[in-house]
C-alpha cells in the first residue's frame, strides 16, 4: 500500500514532468541550423530539482522534455533530449537541493549550480548536434542554447523565491 507521503511525491513528480513538457511546448523558437528549438522548459527542470531533489529533476528533465520533443515533431531529438535534460536536472538537484533547503533562499551557490546545469545542456546539445548534423552547424546552436539555459536559470530564481514557501 502506498503511503500518503509516497503518493504525494509521485503526484508532484508527475506534475513536474507535465509542467516541463508544457513549458517546453508553449514557448519555443525554432533554430534552423540544428532543426531544434529554444524554450523555457529548463526553468521547470530547475524548479523541480531544487524543490524536490535530484531524482525528480532527472525525471522531470528527461521525461518532460523528451515528451515535448515527441509531441512537437522533433522525435529525432527525443533520445538525446532524454539524456541531456535528465542529466541537467540531476546536476541542478545534486549541486544545490540541500543548499537551497538549508538556506531557504536562492544564494550565489544555488544560482551558480543552475548556471553549471545550463552549461551542461549547451555542451550536451552541441555534442548531439555535432553527431547529427556536423559540428560546424551545431556550433550555431550554442548562442541560442546559452540564452535558453542561462535565461531559464535567471527566471527560476524569482520563481524559487515564490514557490520556496510551499512545503513540497
């Protein structure tokens, strides 16, 4: 029998997966060079990782983002996204979930961990794009992915302040 706490965590995890997919799908800007797109789904990945921990960040990042790729017609990116975004959520949670919980606010260490997670995403998509379309064309995606990752980290900080009051 599922305990209430386990059921609550399962529901919140599923919610973060769905929110990641929705945030990825609602605001997306196609990038012709790599046949991918920019989005704000990383913001939800960061929220899930810091509020709930690295495992939830991994699941929300990987499953939510890959689901969005499939639903938006970018199935060729879905396997890469599954791995890249899962690791992004894992990094964010592993580096700063406990710090955020102890401090109860966004510190420079929390912000730095989100930046590191975003930089992983940029590197991951550069490598995946390089294997798919060549490293020259994949280089064109780096500026957009930098804006996406660092912009999502910047957007996550005030949202963390707002949602940090919730007892997840």
